[in-house]
């Protein structure tokens, strides 16, 4: 894939996996369908995540879309059109389970949003730890115009990110946002030219990979747990994680390296 290095695996019909040391890239590869998330693609992403998480060397995951137009343009409407109530709830829960896995994974998960991120595509980006957007990216949750609501976590994650009022306005109007506006409201971390999207995202991944592995995992775990509970509980989680890291070999190495003015050699222990 253009802009990516390392080994490429195409064992999944709707995905391409690229491995580069401790960094993995998932390319959602249904460009003719604008990478829409049908049930098969969701299952393949779950299987791919199983594979990636099974290797402890893998630490950072980038998710992006294949082709020039879309990150993910939404769920597959053809599959949803004939759903009854029970089938609709089941379809919602299928996507919710996958997206929750990204959110709670030990991996740092970065969305490299290269184009349309609508409906389920925007919801996928919200479930990632942060979002880097091409200046060509377009975000939106247009479900109310189809007679439904966001069903893969959008009604829950968007207000946590941009506030209740802004979230409800975007959901209730179905309005689309360009990348710059998405950045202004805090939806994305940064906006870069299209040609710089993957290089920028890879550079960010490398910054993370240079840090102590156990500390990065603990930081994500404390932040995720803490933002879903009270401040007092969150502070307790933070102290527990801090204490655990103080017993690690990596803490000793990190502090010794700092005092000796050299680069640390972390081992994830």
C-alpha cells in the first residue's frame, strides 16, 4: 500500500494487514463500496484484532481506508434495510462489541481518516484512541435522515468527546463536517495534507513505540477506566497503575537512563 512499509498480508477478503515491527496497519479494503461496514467486514476486523493482539510484540495499530475517497462511509445500508427490531438490535450490538474492543485493547489504536468517515465510519474513528485526519476527510452521523440513530456507539462517545450540546446538534441534524471544523470542535487531534496522512500517523506511532511499553498500556488503561467513573475512582485506578509500574524493570531502566543522560532500553518488563 502506498505510504506504508513492512510485510503485507492479504488473508482477509475485505482487509489488508501491514506489519512493521511493533506497528500494524489495518486497511479496510472495499473501495467500490466506500469501505462500508457489512457484517463480514466487522467479523474480519474482529478476527484480525485477535491475530494482532495475540503477538505481544504488536503495540500500536493504525486503521485507515483503502482507495482515495473513504475511510469508512458507513454501515452497509443494503444489509440494514430489511432488519426488524430484533435483527437491528443484533446488528447494533455486533458493531458495538468490535468497537469496544478497540477502545479497551492494550494496543494504542489510531484512526488515519483519509476521506469520508460517515455513520459507522465516524463511530469507528470515535472508538480509536485518537484521530489524525486528512484535509480531505469528512465526518458525520447522518442516521436520523435514514430513520435510525447511530448504533455503533456514536450517541455515547461523541458527547464524551465534544460535549452533549454539540453532539446532539450534530446527530439531530445529520450535518457533515469538514476536517478543519472537526479539529476546531476537538473531534480530531490534527489535520494534515492528504499526502502526509500516513507518514504523519506512522511518525506518531514511532513516538509512542519509543516509550516504555508497560507504561503506555497502563496510561491507556487508567485513562479509559477513569473517564468512565467518578474522579475518586479514577484517582484510585491511577495510583494502582503507578504502583504497579514502580515494581517494573522498565521503571528502573528509565530513571537510570535519565540520570545517566542516555536513551533507555525498555524491555516491557
